[in-house]
C-alpha cells in the first residue's frame, strides 16, 4: 500500500464525511490490481485506520447508528444498480443483428 491514511478524526466533523474523504483517497485500485478482493481491501482499510475509527466510535449514538443504517441501504442499492447495468451491458454484447434482406448464396 503506497498511502497509509491515519489522520486524526476531528470531533466537529461528522464521521460519515471523514469516512467518505478517507475512502475516496484510499488507493484501493492498486490493491485490486495486485489481486486482492474487495473484502480484504476493506479489512486492510479498517486495520490501517483502527485508531481513528475507535475515536469515531467513542461518540457514536443512536442518530449515528441510524445514519449508518441509511448508508448501508444506499450502498446496497448502488450495488444492485451496478449489477443491473453490468447485466444489461453483457446482454447488449451478446445480441446479434440479423439482416433479413440479405440473400443466402
């Protein structure tokens, strides 16, 4: 991993903004290119940021749990959208056009 992120969590900043910023700057595609699967990349991110994540959890309350639940639903929805798009692209690539006006020889 070229970039290890372990910035201090600012307690005035919402945890989801911190998480989004850190995930966006994380070099996950390098891990994917080296053959790691998404679960392993996620676990490495958590491990690299365990101290900061523990700071986030110190102040975690019911509103934060609700926010996390909404994010989980949103990411699951996004995952389904990407899978549907993937299937549509695969189907489009399988379609063959037949020219019925063309005469057989």
